DNA sequence: ACAGTGTTTGTTATCGATAACATAAACGGG
DNA sequence: CCCGTTTATGTTATCGATAACAAACACTGT
C-alpha cells in the first residue's frame, strides 16, 4: 500500500528543476519574465510531480483571491442562472472565479451569506436587489471592494448598479393593455414581501392602474415567493372563480403565467379569447407554449455581462466613479394576449 | 474624505480587547475554551472595529478550506440545480461551502475546471458523471481528497458514487410501453456524445428495443446537447413528417418532451390519442402541462443530499470504504402516454 | 570598449491566522 | 489544605507562495 505522501509544493518543484522557488512562481504566472525554455522545463517537472498550484498561499501573500462573490435569490431560476452565466463568462478571461451563494429570497439569510462570502476576501461582490439589512449594508460598505447591485435600481445604491425598474416594466405592460381597451386587469404574485422584485412589480401594477383611473384591487396572492407553475395555476383558478369578468392577468413571472395558462386550458377557458395572460422574464417556456406568452425580457444575461464588464473596467482603472447602468426591458407581445 | 485604511486584523482586535491574538482566534471558533465573558467582549470589539474574519490566512495555516468543489454540466438546469441545493443544504450545517463550476457538457472543459478548483484546495470534490479525460482522472486521483461521481454508475469509479443507471431507467420506460402493446417507439435526443447521460439514455433505449426484438432505428437527433424545448419541438416536427406511424416517443428530457408536445398541439396531433410522449427528469413543467408528462424522476435533490451525507460521514470517520449509493429512479406514468 | 538598457534569475521577509506547546488560574475531593 | 484535574489564556513557529529588492547577464549603439 502506498503511503499518503504530502503533496508537493513549489519548493519541491524548484529543487527538482534546479531553480529557485521564485522562478517556479513566475513560471506559473502570465506575462512574467521567465525564459520560455525555463518555463517549459519547470511546467514539465510540475506535471511529473503531480504538483497543483496552491491558491490558498498565493491568496494570502498577494492579498488577491481572484474571487468575485455573487449572491442570487435562488440557484433554481433560469433568469438568475443567465445572469450568473453572463458574469462568469465575462470574468473568466481575466482569471476571475465566481463564488456563488443563494439567499432564498430572504435578506436576513443574505446578511449571513454576505458575511460568509466576505471572509473569503473576494475582490468584488455582486448582489441581487437593492434591499438589505442594516448590518449587510455596513458590511458591504466597509469591505473596501466594488459592490454592484443588480436587477433593481435602488434609490440609495451602495456603489454600482446594473439593473432596471421592475415597477416601470410592469407599468409598460399595463399601458399596453389599456391602449388596447383592456381595463379589468388582475395581478398574480407572491403573498409576502420577501421577493422585493416581485413586490416592486406589484407596486408598479397598482400605480399604473391608478394612473389610468382603473381598479387596482384584483390582486391574487399565490403563496410564498418564488411562486411556482402550480401556484400560478391555483391562483388562476381562484381568479376565475371570484372575478370571472377579468379581461387580462399579469403574472409575476413566466412560470406562474404558464401555470395560469394551463388552468385555463383545463377549464376550457380560451386564451386570449376570453382572458389575456402575461408573464415576466422571457423564460424559454413562453416562447414555446401554445399559445406563446406575452412577457417582458429584462435581458438577464446582459445584466451579468455588463456587471462583469464593469468589474473588469474597475480593475483596469478605466472606470472610477460609481456606475449606474440601466437596462431597458423589452415588452414582447405574443399569442397569450389580444 | 476618508483615507481608505487597511482593514483590521485579528491582532488589532486582540490589542483593543486586551487579549492575545490566539484568544481572539479561539473566540471566533466553536467549541473552544474561551470564557463566555471574554468571547462576548472580543466579538463586540470585532464588530465595532468592523473586523471580518480572514479565511485566506486561516486556510493556509490550518490546511483546511471548508470548500467542497462541485462541477455540473450547466448552471441553467433545474435537475442539477436541485442536486446542488441538496448538497448545499447538507453541507451548510458542517460549515462547508460549495465552490461551484460548470463544464458546458464538455469533458475537456471539465478538466480545466477541475484543475482550477483543486488549486483552491477543496476538502472534497463532487463531479457530475463518470467520464473524464485521462488527465482529469489523474488530477482527481492524486488530489488526496474524497471524490464523488454522481448522476451515473461508472464501471471504474474514481472513488465514491451516488447515482443511477440512465440506461436502465430508459429501459424501464420502454418495457412499460411494450407491456401496453406500443411497439413503434422513437427517441429524441442530442446529436453529439458530449452529454454522456443523454448518450446513455439513448443506448438504453436501443438496447431495450432490441431486447424486445423491436426496431430501434427511430432516433431523432435534435442538436447539440443540452437540447431545448424549441429543439424538442423541431425534432417532433421531423418525426411526424418522416415516421408518421410512430406510436410513442421518449425524449431525453422533460424540456424537449414539452417542446415535442407543443408541436403536436400546433399540428392538431392528439396526445396521447395518436402519439404518446415521455420525458426524463420530472421537471415541474411535466406535472403542470396539459396533458401532464410521463417521465422518470431520478431524485436529483436526493443525489445531492446523499453526497453531502457521505462527505459528512467521511469527515467524521463514520465511513471509510468507497461508497456506491444507488438511487432508484421512479417511473411516473401521466397524461401524455396511454 | 563601455555606459546604458532590458532580460532573466535569486534572496529575504512577509501576508494573517492557528497548531502545538506551555502555563497560570480555578476547582474539587479526601 | 494540598495535589490532581480541568479550564482559560499566552508564546512561538509555521502554512506556501510572492512582493520588493538586488544582482548577474546579454545586447545595443557610439
């Protein structure tokens, strides 16, 4: 049986290659002055010895971790996954790695998560949303690294912002319906304030309806956010039972909108003939379902890509002032609405 | 303007609190011998100074990172997200944090990712699938940490396994159809071997059909894995055009199965009256769509939870031999099949 | 031939927490 | 009241890479 030897260090590689540890260190970096011959020889020795570079030591000495911390409400959400994908791809070239955590749509959990992430000494942190606990705000402000809030346009940003107004986006949807003469409009969303983006969308709905002088009381609470397809279907059932003259329903997400659509199908309610349905997020399902779903595309991948670009610019010195990058969501009118 | 001071260290906290740095270190750990009075005082000073524990130094000295590395094919996939969720929750209590990366269904990319992750010195690594490059295998074997392969039952495992046979699962589905007298069955999947689980499912389909003496040539390639709803719909279109007498189609995932279903709806093809459709993965959409989708539930969250439990047992010494935990997928017969 | 410039390599001290060891204070039973 | 035991704290050296500084070497133009 083989003794579980201690893994080789740079010093071991240096000894075998006949150079100083410093030269080995340089050989593992880019754009450092080591002759190609030496570098090649060193990397070969390293591979033969099974040496794997130890970031933990490098991180401490150089005070650089190459980590970018990212918090998202849920890992199981195609929109946030897209944002992380955009971030990840944009940061990969600069050798930056994402340290991901999820908050379960809970700002207390977010505070815990932020502290845990900051302990790893990330070089920047990207958070979803603009609402945080007092302590979380303090932690972020004192961290001494760029802070980017996304998916929102906070009134008092902590640093940089890459987002859009959830309320305005829904307002545009309401305006669209009203312009077509649709006035009895309902909103299906979560029943708690935990999902701040969902809450903002509902507020936008209410404000827009009132601005048109319309009844903004057709609000269906569908359960704890994030609400699922199933919950969207249940909510639609309750809506059809209680307010059967509703002409259109705006759902907090495409997932709940699809659930609502299926409930109509089960009941033989024609969409969009008898009722129009709209979602939010431009999930793939909305482009494929029968009928396709009217929705809003907030360009989640772009949010991540722009945040990544911002971080790169900040590190290269090309950007210094707090940035406020506003994404313009796009209204997609499709088959589920008149 | 405030000078960007250097962030405080443990030594700073110790000085202000009037104790040694070692005592501060102990105060930040659990189950260490510090009087409650001292600990309270130290934590208060730390909070006042805005001190945040520095893991990078701790990691180096203690040779423990509390990282568990995890590789998944795609971040944007509800099944893998569930596995990560199960892992994350199971590890959280032990203070272990997930270091996540995705491979894009590419084993060359996986090799790069594995090396990058190992540089961070994780204490265990969980990979999706059992097929790896030679170098990736060597890296994993030499890492000196527990290796867990998931979502598969490799013939030559690297270490521990938490998975199931994709081929056998699809075989069960074929058997189900054949038992009902359905014999002209097609398979819709990706057109490359990159997605090894998809390939295994197709192999299982072919083997099962042959075992029944049936024609196994109704194979539709729908594009590069992972195939989307849209690609599932396109593939269904081609299937209906080229082999209109097909009685049932098994899709590599619920997403493509749903796409296939919508194509039937657009064409007025009755499901399951004229053709049955089955998926894989038990995504939420299959439980909500009209009709609901026959599928296979491989319990993705359990895979993650069992892997987490295994890691905890390994660290506590309760488990020493290589484990092989087999998950039993469940066939869910629903509205989309006869 | 030689100062001046650029390239390649080496030496030393250090990043910030903690393992290992040592010691002082508190406790408890006969 | 004393010694063995537990509890609470301190001291010193160290994890493994690299920043900062230094120096040897090669080349270039006059």
